[in-house]
């Protein structure tokens, strides 16, 4: 899983609000223009984002391997028909382009996650969206980034424990139900412990946020974000 890694890359030096703007503009353009030519340009932007954050492509793809399986399966299912010609290439190609643009959005988000501390993401959201909505979104983002890796670790531990006890010899449905039930139990236990920890640490809705400031490097990237956002309407 891609997580924040301290470094001195170009992406690390950018203000988190700039990176959020690029992500929003990129996603809007990718969803609005699922054509091969547009996706080719967006692929170049994605490559620049990965290089700027020093995210190896293989590592990012490995982190999204389960999503990749679904994205790869979608064109096959879309192309299958219940009659002649049995496989619709046009429908499969349309679905493949849609899957590819989702993959590009995931890769750009990987560059953001790798180059942005959780506390800076929360600060960027709360400074951009005023009032209680911004506070709720900021808290939600912070909890997701911190909580999701723990849940993934719990599921990995459950799968390894089942394999050590010859759980792989059981049926697929039995294994899936066992992992699901144990995973939910662990998740609720984690949630209870998190709630207790927040109370013990005097959780505040409006804590002191990380200081944020735009630098010279942010302005050309902000221009890129605006161009991406505007291109979604062209």
C-alpha cells in the first residue's frame, strides 16, 4: 500500500492545496474526455506526477492490484454478448478506456499520498472549506489515511493465520465468510479503541493546523490545475 514517505522531491515541496487542485482538475478532465488522444496526454501528466513524487510504477500498481483486477475484468464482461457475435469489441473498447482513466486517477492519487503528510491534507481541506463541513471532511480524511492501513494489516494477519491452519483447503465461500466476519469484528474493535483513544487525548474539532504557504513552485502547478479543470468543459 502506498503511504506517506518523507523525502525532498518536487511533489513533497508543493503545498497540499496545490496537489489537491491538480487531482480535482485531473479527475474532471479524465472523466470528461475518455478518448484515446486525451488519455495519451493524461498518461504523460500521470508519468510526470509519479516521477515528481518518486513513486515507482511497479509499487503503485502492486498497491492497487485488487482494483487492477476489477478494471481488467470490466472490458471482458462488457464485451461478452448472449448471441452472435458473442463478443462486442466496441463495447469492450469503451469499457477499457473507462478502466484506463480510472487507473490514471489512482496513480495520480498515489503520488499525492506518497508526498503529503496526513496532517497537511487535513489542514488543506479545513483551510479551503470553512466551518463545520471542512472540519468534518478534514477529520474524515485523517482517519481514513490512518485507519485503512491498520485494517489492511488485520486482514493480512487473518489470511496468514488461516493459511497456517490449512484454511486454504476450505471452500472459497467458507474462506470469504470467515475473513469477512473476522475482518468486521476487528474493524469494530479498532473503532472502539480509536474512540477511547480520541477521548483520552481530548479530541478537538478545531485543533492547531499545520502552517501552509504557497511557494514559487506552486504557481505553475496551480496554472496546470486550472487548465486541467477548464479542459473538462471543452
